[in-house]
């Protein structure tokens, strides 16, 4: 799969295209708090919004 360039806290990284923000951050060594971890990685349709992050180009915060 192709690699894409991302920045987390101003530091450049390359990750596989198609990953979620949460997956990419974890691969780069960053922990984004989620409630999914407490529910055996089963997402509750992103309704808790604990994993909100700032993303370039987004109008507001987005779920990782």
C-alpha cells in the first residue's frame, strides 16, 4: 500500500494510506484517549467523542 506524509504535533511521519487518524497516531507512538479501549475495541458509533483531534482542513474537531 502507498505511504502518505502526516504531521503530528509538528513532527513529520510516513504511514500507510487508508489508516484512521487513531491508527496512524498509535503507530507513531501517540496515545489518543478513547472509550473503545474499555469496550474491547468496539466503537459505539463514535458517539462518545472522547477521541476528538484537530485536523488540517477540517471545519472543527474530528473523531480520530
